């Protein structure tokens, strides 16, 4: 990455440098590190990278994997001048992975881990798939079968702090999965703690603070 490029629009999940100096076969280069300098981002715009990752995922399937977690997939695609978060190309990557598994390993499911507001999160179920017969309630989408339910934990925490479960229960009543073969992956804590971004749009700014 050219250090002169304006990257101010990029969404930062952590207060760490976006670019890190790493030694490559062409000498020292600045590389994109969304989370930390020990996690170098991949350039999926390079077809050879995409093919290599697909090959690796299929290797896991050969070894018995039945569920593939796409960690922080919303950050997968980079585009200068944008937030580089939840771009259409990130969804396209999930669709590609799903298409590969539909053909090569239909027994394998995809779960997306996207710590974002609820309305953005559920978009990773995708659009109705034309690979399967659809009914009144579509059978399947063309992205993930499972989506991490990140909004649940902060809303439970808010209920404890406020002593009021009305926001949580009102939100739960609105929940529905768009496809028969899809579901939320509910959890209330993780190694990353409990983030507040998934509560945006569900709690006021004052309640989040």
C-alpha cells in the first residue's frame, strides 16, 4: 500500500496502525493489517489468492469440516476511498464460497462472523438462491446458512444494567430468519468481549454510553 494514499475513510475496529511494515520477497513493504500486525489481510482482488483460499477451505472439508466460519468477512474487501467494511464485494466472496460448497460439498455450512449493526448483519444470509427449489418461505439464501447474532449480548447486558427488558423483548419479537435452511448463531460472550456496535439502531446513543 502506498503510504501517500488517503486511508482516512477506512473503518477501524481497533486503535492500531492500519499499515504495517513487513519484509517481502521484494523488500520491506507496507501491508494492510485491519486488526494487528500479526494478521496480514489478503488481497482477494488477486484471482490466485481467491483460488488458494478456496483450495484451503476444501482441504478442511476433506479433513472432516462440516461448518466453515468466515471470521470478520465484512473486512475482506478493500477499496480506497470507502470504509472497506461490508462492501458488495465482501458479499460476493461469501456467495462464491457458498457456490463452491453447493457443488463440491453441499453438506458443509457457512457461518459469517460480522460484528456490525443487526440490519447489516442479516444481509449475510444473502438473496434467495436459484440453485434450489423455492417455496412460499424460500428454502435457502446464496450466502451463509448461519449468522452470528451479535446484537443479543449487548441487549442482555443493557437489560441487566437498566433493570428493564422491554428493549430486548421487543427486538426478539421482530426476529425472523429469511430462509428455511438458515438460522442465527446465538451467543452471549466471546474472547472479544461484548461490543456495542451491534446495538446501534436498537439502543439510543445515551443508552449505549
